[in-house]
């Protein structure tokens, strides 16, 4: 059964392809690939982010408050209309990331977010997460805002599944055709050959990893995929209003 509740710290790093290969090779001494990444294969993740008409959730997140939250539907690959997906509520409180999700059919997820009415319960759903998402939906008028997908390589620490490292590349986004089943396409968020690494741990990272990151000159950065997509497509694309002097 997939884990449905996460509480962890997430640190992010940007790098080019050459740096990725060097670091990945070094990590293999301590970590092993995710089951979906055997034989050096990627797996793709697609997301549909929801927000208010005036982008309230992402704008609040970019202001870096002590508490922030967002809602998305996540699928692996391009889902069929009746495929199982995950409806996820992600929060960040004083640096600690809390993610709560439940398995749900794609069309049920669309209707739940659109109407605020939860689907009929069945085996495999998480009742508590459904209630929490229902409360979240009662506080905002949400609409599908952004499609965002990427190719991922993931690793787990040998003997410690609480430490996970992911590498995402080919991050693509669009603000049209806002349905996950429409297909996997969009504009590039980063330059070709750029990678986003995320180090995810329930507690502090081990000493060996800290030394390894230092040796490879890896430095933490603040990077939100949805936040940077918003800045690229909306905030910095909006024309500056001319001032009128009387």
C-alpha cells in the first residue's frame, strides 16, 4: 500500500547533467534506486495544481509565510479517465512538509474539487484525508490552474527508507488543456539539461550525506516548481501598468 501521510524536511538543489552524473555515482555507495528506476529508467509524474482565480495559494506560498498549503491531483504517466490517481493536500509549517493524500479515480477527483462533495467511500480511500481535503475545499473557490510534469529518478538509503533523494528533469508545464488525460506536453520550466534534486528526510540528514554534498559543492536553494511556473508565466509576464501623473 502506498504511504498516504508524510512528515519530512525537504532540501532542494539545482545542477546540470554533468554534476548529476557525478553525484549520482557517488550516492550509489549508500543508496539504491527506486523499484521504478531499475535499469536507469525514468518514470514520469504529472500533476494538476488548483488555485483561486487570483492565484492566492501560490502567491501566499511565494511570500514564504510560516504556514502554506496547496492542492493537486497527481498521476504516474498519462492516466486514463477512470485511472487511479492521488488527490494530495500539501502543507509546510515552519519548514516541515506535511503531505496527505488518498487514492481516488481521476473523474472522482475532478468532481470532488469542483463541487466540494466527496465521493462515496470505498476500499482504498483514506477517510481522514478525504475529510481534511473537504474542509480545505470549503475555504477556497478553486479551479484547475497549471499542468506540471517531469521525469524522475528516485533513490532510497540502504537500510533506511526514511531518507529519499529524487532527481527531476525535463520539467514541463502548461496553462491550457488542463486535464491530466489530455497528454504529456508543455513548455520547459528549466533549461535543457538542468536537474532539480530533493533530499527528503524525517530528521536531519546523515553525516556521510552532508560531507558528500559539500564535496560536490552542492548548496541548498529555494525552488518550488509551481511557484517558479507562476513567476515565469504570470507574475513576470504581466505588463506593468503605466503611472499617470496629473
